[in-house]
């Protein structure tokens, strides 16, 4: 299984952003990543300067949101929605999107659930708990 390093993930986003800005052809997952990055103009400056930010730490103690983690969670959710996995997430998203201010707001609500489940899995050294993820999503409905 592919297990990218922190630098790999950051390079993926930065390289896709560079290609987008240079109007070069995008491949596969890069297209989805660009759709997500375009929704986040607050990160564009950071993406424009990858060398400065590839090794940068974004810690909650510093009050910094890790933009690469945020974009990665968005990418994971985009993939989940495209294949409806876990089963029912696409319907839950559509329902939620109909009740909140925007589709992006609905994605952020899912992102909070996914982030919590991933954080717990990392903390406990376990696989992410799909049941807990779906339970969190069901509380959004």
C-alpha cells in the first residue's frame, strides 16, 4: 500500500498547484486536488512558495492550521464521495449540503468528523474507526 511521507504529500499539492498556475496538463488526482485548492484562496500564497513550506511545522499550539492536512482531508472526502464509501456518505453529504450555507460548508462538517477519527486512530495506534466516523456524520443530520 502507498504510504506517502509528509514531504511527498506537500510536494504533490505544491506540484499540482505549480502545474495549474502554469496551465500545464493535470493528471488524475491532481484535478481533484486543484478543485479543492481553488476553494481555499487563503492557502494560495503558501502553495506558491513550496520550498519555504515543505518542512514547516503547523502546530495547534502556534494557532496555525495545517493547510496540507486540511487539503488532504478534503481530498480523502472527495474520494469517499465519488465511490460512496463508507456506504451512505454521499447521501449524507447531499442532505447536509441542502441544509447549510454552501457545499463547502457541508464538506467542512464531514472533514471535522474525518479529522477526529483520524486523530483518534493515530493517538491509539489503530485503524480509523468507520463506525465512529459514520456515527459522527449521522449526528450532523
